[in-house]
C-alpha cells in the first residue's frame, strides 16, 4: 500500500505572537501621538514662562530629583526597562507641573489642558510598555523612587523644574517612538 | 555634590556644582508699576565664583553694567528703576549668570497695578431657574498681574454670603448660579477683584430674580397672507413653553424686513397677544419676520423683564394682483426671462425637495425663496440679542 504525503496548510500565527504584534502596533501609534503632543507642550510651556525660556540657547542646570534622560540604546530588554522607568515617573511629574502652573499661569487654559493630557497619555503608554514587557518575559525595574525631595525654591525655580519635566517628556516620547517602532518591526503582524 | 547636566539626548555631562550655586534676594517680589528695585545675587562659596564673574539679565536681555554694584566678594547687586508692567503673568525673569552665560539663580518680578472696582454688574434669570451675572473689570482693566474675580451673593435680610462657582459662562467676566434661588426676596450681589497688590470690591447691586427674567423666543411663528390683501401679512406665534403659564402680561415685539434689505422695522405695540397683522407692505414681496418676548409682570413684578432672543426668521410673500397698472408691465422680455429662469430653478428645486407633491402652491414657492435666501449667507442676518 502506498502512503501518500498530504500537504498540510501552514499553521496559523500563534495567538500570543499576534497579540504581541497588535500590542506593539497600538503602543507605537500612541507613542507617535505622544511625541507630537509633547513637542507642542514644550513649545507652549516655554512661551508662557517668558524669555529666556523660549530662546534656543536656553539651558538651565537640571534640577535634582528628576529621572535621567534617555541613554544610548541597548538590547530589547534594556530599551523596555528604560521606557518603563521613565513612564513610571512622567505621569506624576507632569501632574506636579500642572499644579505649579495653575499657580503661575492660572489663565493659560490650553497649557494646563496640555499638561493633563500629557500625564494621561504617559500613563496609557506606561500600561502598554508593561504589557509588552510581560509578553516578552522582560523583567522590569521596580517603581521609580525620587531622590530626597528638592522642591523648587521660588517661582523661577518652579519654572525651570517644569521646563525640565516637559523636556524629558519630549525626549522620552521620541525614544519611545523609536524603540517601539523597532520592536514592532521585529514582531510584525 | 554631583548632578547631571542633561544636554542633547545622547550626551550627558557630570559636573560638580553646589545644589544652589547662587541665591537672589529678594525672591519673587511684587511691585507697583513705576517703582524701583535693587536685587542682589550672592554666589555660594563652594562655586569658586566671585562677584566680578557675574552679570544680570531681565527677560533674556542683558542689563547694563552701569546698573551693577559689587557689594562684596561674592555679591553683585543690580538697580532697576521705573519698572514697567510684567511681560507675562508668570512674572518677569530676573536671572543671575556666570561669565560663560550659565544660569546660577533666578527670581520672578511681579510688576503691576492693584485691581479697580468692578463695575456695571448686570444679571438675568432664564425662566426663573438660574441667575447669570456679568460685569466689567474697572476703568483701566489691565493690571499686568493675574486678577481673580469672585462673584458673591446673599439674601438681603438674612443668610450667609455665597460664592458663585461657574465662571466665564457668558464671557470672561461672568458667572452662573444654576439653582437654589429664592423668589420674592431681594438678593445683594457684588464682585471682588483681587491680585498680588490688593483687593477691590464693587458696589452692591440689589435685585429680585423675578425682575430680571428672560425666556426663550416665542415658538411656532407662522406668517401667512391675509386673503388677497396685497399689503398685509398675518403673524401668529405661541408663548415660550417654559413660562407659558406665567406670561399673563408678557410683551412681544415683531421685526420684519424685505428680502433684499438688511434694515429691520420694529413693531413695538404688540402687547401680550400672540398674533398681529402687518400692514402697509409692498405687494409681491418676500418678507422675513421675527418675534421676541419680554416676560414682564411675572408674579406681579412691576419691572420690565429682559427681552428674549429673536425667533428664527420666518418668511412669506405678499400677493401681487395681476392687473395693477404700470407695475407688472413686462419690459421687453427682460422681466419674463428673469422670471422664467427663476421658475425653472424653482421647478428643479420642487422636483428634488418636494417629493410626491403634485399640487404646486404658493407656499412651496415661499419656502423655496426662504431656502434661496439662507443659501446666500451674507444676506440673511438674524437679529441680535439686546440685553
């Protein structure tokens, strides 16, 4: 008796891989939105603080107590860990800046809304990053613990502090879009 | 102590600087326009800087060295005279720099004027359910400092002060009280303006909510011909639904205009009827008509209420007799071709919009003229609210 070989159709993409690919697509889209709104937020912020905040050469010393800016990228696990640490901190920091700006610029309704929206989007992205890391089996660092609190000494200090938070928000949004885009290409749909 | 001096995204430099390399005194002062200020920048002894290494900027502009004074080895002062109002509400940025441009410390200056007494408080109640008040910020207005306005109210003979919560509902200087208002009892209402330089309180306005009632425009406004009368139109409406049981003495006003004109004529003596006949009109002419209501005399109030908005325009045309001499004589076919073009457009519109309508009536023609008028937006002006 001859045994005939049967051509079996290719196995469908396993569900977890598809779920990961979809998660990455969504996270990448959110990071693009975040990048655009973070750029706009920084521009609005410096405009409301007045010169020299909006001059291109403006570069005050970074205050203590903020998370570090993005470092040169490493492997996937390092990228995710970096993003997770930043986005654990940024929502709360943006919320604090909003509270300070409500005192300094109470009439700047658009700026205050932008800070609220930034905090909300950052929180959303934090959730996506955690889910992607869990799917990939990447262990994330614990929650960000700020060093000993150094509240701004005066109004100018509060302006500088908020400037750095908005700048970190922008820089990390750019990095998130790069990293999540890279991961999305590694795990296509 | 080491801190990160964050540069571009991929660069980091670690430098050793004191946590606060310098301190400016005074911090965040508030000043009246035209006043002078002397500020001092004292560098931390750990920073290895001296007073000679420093300079000042105000809102990004370098201040002249002639205004500086070295007070001691580590302190440089600057004298600012005749200060102008702050450039931004968050305060002017007075910054102490090291020779290389680095920012060592800053202080925000708040330069402005105390608030003026708010004036012209006017209030209205929509259908006796709420109260909205607006005011003007005083004769000068611009204080250069953020000025907060609080509207307060209390019942005249008893009760505590209440504070209005919903601001900017009818413009930047307005507030809305949505509920829990007493009728037949006067309220005292006033506005407090406050900023970093002081407080100013308006005069107190006293009012009874029933004396400042306004309502929605009259509903179901219909305009129709009066038989064959060429110079008349009949206007009918119903009283605004929310107050229809209370409007025994309400007053109404009608305004009307011809189709091609922006000039409204007002009929003032309509009284509290809900119909009126317009006379002395032009034959064969389309008219737009609006009606508004003043809920005067609610619960026996002796004061005029506040006029509602005008109703949406309603249109109708007066008839034209076919045999009026000298009026309808066609002029060498020019009027005919215009009318024909118009009718052609009209029948095209009927075919598209009046489904199953076999009886062409002059009403449809009126409706079409209204539609045509509305499609030329610049010519269709809705009457404005007068308060």
